[in-house]
C-alpha cells in the first residue's frame, strides 16, 4: 500500500538511493511530488535510478560517490543544493553486510562495514548540514535490527548500526534547536532486496524469515518508504531522536534469521 503525502516543492536527497529499500524510498518521494536526488558508487546504478525518479517535479538527479569518501559526498550534496535548493528531507541509507562468525571476520572486513555504515553516515550528515532547511528539515537514517538486537554472524553490522542510531540520537539533540529533526528507521525482513538475498539466500530461509515475523509476511520497500514519508512530513513535526521500527513486530520476538 502506498501512503498519500504531498511533497510538492520539496527537495529530497537519498544517499545510497539506487537500489533496494533506498531506491523505493526515493521513488516514493518522487511520486509524492518531491525533487529527488540519489547517489551511490556505481555510475550505471545511479543513471538507472535517476531515470526511474521522473515525477511531478521532473526528472531525478543522480550523483556518483562513495560514502567512504567525504570529499566526494560533499561535492554531491553541494551540487544537489546548487541545483535544487535547500534540502527538506535527507535520507542516509548506504550499508554493507556479509554473514560471518566473529572470528571469521578479518580486520579489513570489519572496518569495511563500519566505514560504509557508520563513517559513511557521518560523512553524509556532515556534508548535508550546511544545505538543510533550517528550520524544517527532516533527516532519516536507515538503520537495521542489528543495532538493537545482537545477531550471530553479524558482529560488524551490530557494531556499525548501533553507532548509526547513536549518531541519530545525538544529532537530534545538537540540531534540534535549529529546527532540524533526526530519526532512524529500522526495516525488518524486506523482500526482494540484496540484503535479504544475502541473509536468506534460499527459499527455505526466506520462508523461515517470513514466518518469524508476527505479521507472517516479509515487508516491501513501500512499507519502509511510507514510514519515511511520514517522518519527513509536518505530521511528524514533533518526532525527533526516535528509532522507528518498520518490521512487522519482528524485533519483539528476537529478530533472528537462523544463520547459525
């Protein structure tokens, strides 16, 4: 189900918005009338994603950058703001993951996930800050259940995403006086995404994940996008520093995928 919100005249930037959940979020904002920019590492993905964002506000904008490169992130946000104007909604969703036991994760592997998820979030927040509409901007970090629930074979992601949620809570305190709201959204098992393909690579594993959700179904990118549309809207004008679950109740029963 697609929620109905009016983002006519709003500028939205989605870091990591070229595939999966984040692309679904970008497309939802475009359908709602926003002028949307997206960015990620691969030029072909950026081009395809931007082309899919044609909406009432016109074509989408795409930028090629790696969230691990602060100068590249800054250049992208500077360029988007120069074209579109102040950023009304910022979504930061770049993420990396691979299942592995703690002793099977190399120092470089651990660092790679932390650099993408946590340091990348910091780079996006820092680069976007001068361009956020003040007051009125909404910042949304896409987190993960691993931020709040320990999962076997996910030590690196647990550490990185817990850091992301603390970035969210801290910036809600620091940026609140300027009228900028900052929240995290934690998706549950979302069907058709690269993340779920890695964590539940077989049909048996997929069904096991779906059955573990109290609502007895996998989520869709629209389920997460609808939460982001709400958080970016005036309807959520007093919501800041929140960690919002969009997981069908999965976190309430342990949020395990049975990777062991």
